[in-house]
C-alpha cells in the first residue's frame, strides 16, 4: 500500500522537461493513482495534444499515471480568489475525467498534490489535500520551461526522447524525380555537421526499398508507395531524439502525396504527424 491514493501533478508542461518527469515519478512512487493535469492556453505555441502525447509516452511505464489535458485561458493572479477558483474548477474537471476513465466517477478526489512551486500549498489546500514539495530550488534538475523555450538547442539534453522527437525541426527536400533532391540531402550532414537522418538514401537505402511488383517501365503501384512512405516514418522518428535540431526528414506524408498524384488517391493514406 502506497502513502497516497490519488495524487495530482499540475502544470503547463510547456514543454515537458526532466524536472517535470522527476516530479511525476515522485508522485507515482508514493501514490496508487497519479493524474497529470496539462493545462494549456491558445496563445502558446506547442499544442496541448503534443504535450499530452509526449508525457504519456515518457510515463507509460509508471504505474497509475494518466495524463489528461485541458484548455485554461484564465489569467494568473495568485492574489485573486476568483481566478484561483476558475483554475481549480478546470482542474476538477480534469480529475473527474480521469475518474470516469477509470470506471469510478466517485474517485476524482485527491489526497496529495505534488509541486515544485510556491503556489503548491495553496493549491493543495483548495483540494483538501496534502502538499508534497519536490526539489523547489531546482537543485536536482536546474531547468524550467521558460529556459527551454528561450534556448531549445542549449537545453536539448533536458528533454525526454519523445519531446525531442516532437520538437526537432524537420527539413524536407521536395522535387521531381532526378532533379537533385538526393544530392541536396546527402550534402546536409556535411554543410551543417548535424547528425540524424542524413538523406532519403541514409534512412532507407535504395537497395532496401520495397520492390514494385511490376516492371519499372510500368507505373508503380499504390501498395509500393504506401510501403515506402511507412518505411520512412520509423527511422526518422527514431533518430530525431538523438539529434540536435534540426534534422533532415524524408517525410512520409510528402511521399504519400507524390504517390497519390502518380497512382491515384485510392490505396495510399497518411496524415501529417501532430505538430509537423
């Protein structure tokens, strides 16, 4: 039996960084259930869905952790009781959604609030919960969302792999067949000294491309283009977390569009990844 039944970790996670992950894991270690409430604003540049996705991936192995997001357009004023209550109401809605997801709508209440912020005790008080302060002086992880936004490249190592993959800028070289796109791609690591997915040939060598069922003298099938587009997604997303932004991306979506133009829309489908 853990110390707490249901813990709340609340923040913008704009973007999620190692300090956030440490806080969430501290809550998960002490609580049977941990709800991570991601509250975003429409004026912020990183979509709410992306933050929820990155946190969910990073904490998929932490028992009891569920990440739930919502929009919170209210201003911040720790001296205004009405504004406090507006923020708390949104958070209560998030907790209710978590309880419904668990199949027990009556289990929304929390008995612990984990934060690294000065407002933590007041937040916990409004939920009738105990406040647990984790690394308030940022000694273990001297990083903040503001610092990451100001210098993403300099703070790259303070981000988890899923967040790096989502924030890495991708450069797509687009052109018709035999117009030099591969040459430009192969020059990328030389001119920029960046690692990652150096070219379409580097990600999926031509000798390993899916072979069309028909002769090359006949139109390539939608199946061939579909397999090619899919084969390019995994290597790029695997390499992106290990690189410093930007990275070269063959971009399966572009391949999909090219295949649709040549072969027709039926049989090939792909959508741009979130935030790409």
